[in-house]
C-alpha cells in the first residue's frame, strides 16, 4: 500500500473531492484525520472509513481560524504523534460579478481558500522538517487562470499556486515536497446542483467530453503523497480533461 502507516490530515473532507481523498488514503493504509468545518460531515466520513476497516478520526475546524487549526493539529498529534501528509482541500465559492461583489464575499473566499492553506501548512511543516519527510498537497483550480464572476475565487487559487511554489523552495532540502493539484470541472455535490443545461455547456468545452470524478482527483492526491513522488515539488498539476491545453 502506498501510504502504509502515514498520518494524513485532509481538510474539507466532509464531501466531494476531500471525502474521496480521505477514503482513498485509508484504503492505501494511511491513518486519516478527516477535517471539516461541520462536525457532522467529518464524523460521517470518519465513521465510514472505520466501518470499512480503515483508521480515521474526525477533526472539526474552520481552517480560516488559526486557533481552530492549531487545535485540530494538536488533536492529530495526540492521537498519532505526527502529521506526514497535509492535503489542503477546504474551499468555498461566493460568486458575483466584480461590481456586485461585496467585501464580505471577497474576504470569506480568500480566508478559507488561501489563508486556510497557509495556516494549515504553517501548523504542520515544522514537524515535517524536523522528521525529514513530508508531503503537502494544495488545491488550486483551473479557475486560477481567470473565470467570469469569480474574481475572489480566481485570486485565491492563484495565491495558492504562489504559496505552493514558495513553500516548495523553502522546504525541499528537508525532504518535504509541496505541490498543487488544479482540478477542472468535477462531479461534486456543488456541481451536481447546477442545472443540466449549464452542466452540458461546461462539458462541451472539455476535450475529454466529460466531468472528472472525485476519485480521479483523489488518485492524484495519493500519488503526490507517496514515496514515488519524492522528486516532484513546486508543481501545479492540472487535472481537467485537456481544458487548459494551449492556454
């Protein structure tokens, strides 16, 4: 198994890509701390992993709040003594055209998507450096390249890319890799709620002519978290069915 005995903290793991990643990591032998801002969702996923014979704990925390992030990491350390892998998956959208976007909408998205990744990385990277091994996988997006009605989201994901590249440079000499995964349209509960005609227009733009599944993104997370990816750092890997080819 690729992640046998590794300890992984996965944020935003109460549904969608985060849940798929938590379940995939558990199947690969990892001990998984399932984080979500809603305790009930984290608990549901953790209990599902336990029922399938894996090892997991639920860790409630709002990643935009430093005190809650630090408390969550302490909980993982108390349970398993370390964090080997961090997947910064938590993210939100608050879409609006710029002229109608409120300061609150801007701040909320930047706080969760970018500040949250910074706070979680800051909480675990010193321990990874001390042990001489670690994996951080951040979540960017094809939206980082720009998308109408998503100035806040695009800015947050572009920021994640800059954060990823900088942390990769700072920690490469210590056996720690930092990479980003940039999904395109993925069949998560959020996208499933989009009207059929809108979803059809999205698919029509994708060369692969379909949406990604959360499991496909989870598989990439798993690879980047493994020993096999030890010489890959500072990279942004688009998993988008060819959407950004040529851009």
